[in-house]
C-alpha cells in the first residue's frame, strides 16, 4: 500500500486531501463529520476580526454551470467569510483539533489591512492549537469591496506586508492563498515569498457571472431582483489553476515554494495533475459540496491504487515529475511531426471528425471512399492538431502518431529529422539565434 | 387445461367443415364474451405503450445524440427529418424550434413518432448502437418535441403563403391525404379533403392499436393540423365512380387520391364466412372507436392469421381484452414477416404465441360458428413456398384475418388510371397517367405501407401539384 501521508509547510496530515476554506469547514459539526469521512485536513472557513460578524444575503448564494443531465461543471458563490462570532469559531477549532490530533487544522484569516488588526487576531488563533494559518487574499466578492480578500491579493506589496506581519506576530506556518484575478500569478507568489510565507495555495475563485434568465432578462442568480458577480470554481477552472501552479513552479523566484493546489479537484486524477505539477497537497470544496464528505474515500482509494500500480511509495515519489515537461512555446520541437490516425474498427461513423476538420481546420479527413461513408485522415493535409481526437466520441478511436525520424511528412514532403529544432533558431524567426555549428 | 398450441390432426377426431357441410351442434358453444377481465383492467391495459418523456428524460436522451455529420438517421427517415437538429434543439430548450424542424419535413410527426418502426428506420442506423449497443431513442424524442407544441396553433410554426385562390381536392383523410392537404395549405391554396368515414384520420384513427396513439391522439392531431387554415374536411363522402371523380377534377386545380386500401384479402379457404371469423382491420377499428373496451366481445381462444403489423395489433389487443390464448400464425418464416422484430417481441411479451410456416387450409366449424383452423405446414423449397403434406389444427373461438388489404379496383374503372398489382401506378411525386390526378399513400404502387411513407407521398405530391398548377398559370400568363 502506498503511503499517502504528507508534510506540507511543516504540517502533517494522513493524506493530501484537505477541505478548502469554505462552507464545508464553517463549524465543528461539519468538520467533525469531514474527519470521520477521512479528510486529511481542513482549512477552517475564514475568520474575520472580533466584533459583529458579517452578514450574508438571504437569497441564493450559489449558481452553477450544469450539463443537460445536471452534472456540475462550474460553481459560483457569493458567500462571505464566516458569519459566526469569532470566539465561537475559535472555541470549536480548539475542540476539534483536540479530538482529531492527527489531522491538519489550518485556520483561514481575513482582517483589515492594518498591523493592529493582524496583531490582535493572531495570538487568539494560535492559542487554539491549530497547525497553521492561511491568509485569504483571494475572496473576489463582497469582502474585496471592503479592502480585504482579493483587494489585498491584487497588490503584491500588500501581500508582502501582511505576510510579514503574520510571520512576525505568530509562530505558525503561513500559507498565502492567491487570487487568480490578476495578470501574472508569479508576482503575488513572489511577494508572498518575500514576506516570508511558508507556502502559497491557489487558486481562489474567479470573478464570474453565471448567466441571464431568459424570461426576466436579469442576471442569474439574483437576490431581490439584483445580482452581483461571484467567485467561480469547480471542474471548469482546473486548467486555469494548473497553469498557475506550474508558472510558480517554473519561475526562478518562486520555484520550490510549497504550493497547495486548489481548483476543480473531484477525483484522484485531478489531484495527480496538481501534485505532478509540483503541488504538495490539494484542497477541495466543490466536489464535497456536490457529493458530500464521503467523496474523499474515492479520492484516496484512487490515488493509492495509482501509486501502487506505478510503484510509488510516497507522494514525494512523483511530486513535480511533470513540471520539467512544461516549457515556453518557443522551445517546442518543431521537428516533431504528428498525424492523426483513425482506427476503422472502433470508428462508429458519426463523422464529427470530418466536419470539425472540414469546416474549421485543415480539410484533412475524408467523408466518403468509393462512394461509401468513410472517415480517413489525409496525411498530406493533416497537421496533427488534435481537434479530431478531441471531438471523437469514442475513446482511443483517433490517436496521434508521431512520425519516426527518416519518415517523410506527406504534407510537406520533407523527411523527419532526428534533431530537435525550435522557434529560437527557425529561419522564419527574425529574432532567431545563430545555430551552433 | 386448455389446448395450448397446434395439434396434429392426422389422428385427431375430424372436425366437419361447416361452410360446406352442416355440422352437428357443438358440444360447447363458442366462448366469446365481453368483460373477461376486471373492469379496472382495461384503461391500464390500453394506455400509452411508451409514455411521453419527462423533460429530464428528454434532456438526458438528447445528450446522447452526437450531432452526426450527414446523419444516417436523417437519410433513413422517409420524410428526411433533420434528426440531429431537432434533438439539439430539445437539448437547447428550444422546443418550438425542434417541433418546427420535425413538422416542416413531416406534418404528422406526432403520429410517426408513435407508430414508426424506428428500429428499422432512423434508430436502426444510429451510430450510438455501434458504440453503446443502444440507439438514441429518436421516436420518443420526436414525440416529446411535437407534443410540447400542440397547445399552440400550428400556424405559428408552419405559416401559410399568401392566398392563391386555387382549390385542390384530396380524397382520403389518412396520413397521405392530410400531409398533402397541409402541404397545399402551406403554399396558400384552399383544399377540400373528402373521407368516407365519419371521422378523418384514416388508419391513424381506425387502423392502429389503441396503445400506440392513446388519448384520442389521432383526432387531436387532425384538429391541430386543420388549424393551419384553408382545409375543409368533408366526412361521410365516399368515392364511388369515375363520373364523381371527373366532377371533382373539374371543380379543382388537381385531385390527390389517397384512398388507402379498404378491402381485406380473403383467405380463400372453406369456412371463411363462418360466424366468429372477422377481418382484423374491422376488429381494430371497433377497438379504437369503443369508449369502453370492456364492452368488446373477445374469444377465449383467438387465432390471428397474418404476419404484419395489423396482425400484431390484433393479436396483442385480443390478449389485452382478456383472451386466454392468442396464436398468431404466418405462412412464412420470421424473417419474412411484415412485423418488425420489435413488433414480434412486443407480441411475445404480451403472451401471444407466434407460429411460422403454417398456411390456413380451412376454418373448421361447429354449429355454424368457427371452432378452429386447420393449417398446412409449409417450407421453402425450389425457390417457392411448398406444402410439406403435414397439417396442424388450432382450436379457436375467434379467427382474425390479417393477410393484407387491397384497393377496390372497381371504383376506378373508367378513370384512366393504370393499376398494377391492384394499386395505382404513379411516380414518386404522385403523378398518374391522368393529368391533374395524383395518387399516394397505400393505394399507390410501391413502398412498405408505412405511415411515414404515406406522409412523404403526400408531402411530395403537394409540391408537384403546386408546381404543375404554377407552370400552367405561368404558361397562361
């Protein structure tokens, strides 16, 4: 059996699956049930400063992008940070940590951007016995209008400043949660690192409007006839998050900074994506909100079986293994030639590959042969773009075959070279570098 | 214990052929009576065989459609409905658009969705079968879309062209006639539709099993189609001779004959006219028109002779009326049956016993009433059907004949129409040998006698009749 234990930013947990700071981690009742189900850790829903708690809307907080059979692709919320009294939350955190000492208990925080505010809350949090704190610099709605959440996360100098205060006034590991609503994720990540962060977690939710009600022509969802942009998450955001995780891992200034991956993790494959791109663990919310806490058992089972089948003893055995395969476009090998290949035995003759290629790409797939319905790749037109593979409803029916060196590319008439060559030296590149002799 | 199946007759006690020889009084009177089953049974038994999809069922099924390029289902549909488009529109919550796609190709899309043998048409070629062993349920999706808009005037879906002031005549208000009438009405013409029966709809109203078009659907669809405007339905009007047709021709720009086939083939065997022997078409028509199925008499043992869909409809409904035993007997093998595999399965699941390779030889009687049928076993040899020399007899209280229908050729004498194989010769656009006379549906030579083919006939004929009129008008100008 593979060992799923992780130590992330010095925080130990029995598996890499944590519940993200969100409604599922708002109170003892939920967190206790989560730990019973098997979650490795939680990030307690964001606490604000002492005083009257925030209030939430009394209408819909959530919206979703659904398939016709109502599978959830994307999820949107306008909920704020915890609306329960600070002392009640702190008391429950203390109790739960005492009951579940082997689980990671991280507390999410968001207070005004003043040294005094952070200085006030940090000792109270540390006193609960929790394992670490996560700074919520990502919440994109409501709190950001009050100068917190994403309003901080969008200004690297603020990130650095607040992170430094936290390291100064607390002994706890500090995880900085980043907003994706910025132009370059490397800048806030670098700021967190300069401020002394032990780790970053990403992504928080993406600014979003789910749609418009066609009958009322109001945005959706609305409360009292009006709506506000929410934060978008769920399966649809994973590719965006993965890119940001990889960017941080590839950047010289932030490489090696521990990353907790967040965004659209619904199964072990999703977790694998993040970990192989360098994340030390993952955080989950949407999948739990759709299926309940038991879903973690499918995640740990899948990841464990995968690791066994690959011979990985621990998470560290494959963490970051895919990161070196991510590069800039200019370094891609332009001498690697692929052609689509349709397996006629498994082809069901739907013709989607043909019409996609014919209408929108390279006219490289037939629709008939000898007067019969027949779909076949024309190697002399195919550029190996992968569109047909993508639209084919049959798994593995269309594959891309990479030509071996020495083969002739029927499209260009040129023999495939064994030597890689990229844009940096390509004759069409006016900025090309001289090729080494 | 009832006799369960065919009994060899070679050694059995002979049963006298009643039609030719008066028989001795039967030991027991034929057991034919109504209300064999508890009163509450009938409504359930004759209810919708495949109820309308719920919205969520429709959305999930619609999602299975791959929106194929040059879709095989569309090619397989005799009316050429753009199936991927209408299914996509269901998925997009655009039910009016879905229905319009269907109705533009097939104004009787509601009926066809219910009665088409989709397993040998669109669904047979669905590519999902190759991948998942199960086609997209196109027929049920089609029903979902059409049913969804039937509370809205059809004129909002199929608008009419500007009025031409021309009148056309259609004889027969079945699927072909109605499709032709709707097609002509859409082109701006006035149409007189004549039908011999008290109600329009033809076989939709009188010829289909109740559970296929439950809820008085045929009349609902007819009324809805007539809402397009410009169509006048004249019921109780029967075409009887050439002179009558000539008058019709003189009063209209063109005449479309969609007469159907109103005569039933005889078995041509002794005993055929005994009491208790009925033609299945009339049996089905009675069933359709009876508000309370419990009032319909049915035999304890029923033998249905024939292998087509009418035979299946008669056999299954006999069972539903409470017959203990129903035997459906066909003279050839299962592959040659007119009823599709799905229809045969439907019969089997309702407890009908199917027999093949048995040709009726005589209806046996007792006391002037049918008591059984003797069959001669057949085989295929030397390229033709041949009797093997062995015989089998089935006891029956009721015998239903469903071996096909034919045109009453006599009433077309003197019209100049050419007949072949008992049907009117006409091209695919319905043009006959007589200018201004068009023909289609079951009375036209060719095709498989499917409702959907009749609709296509009517649709094409409307265009051809319009084109002929327009060409003439143009030449006159």
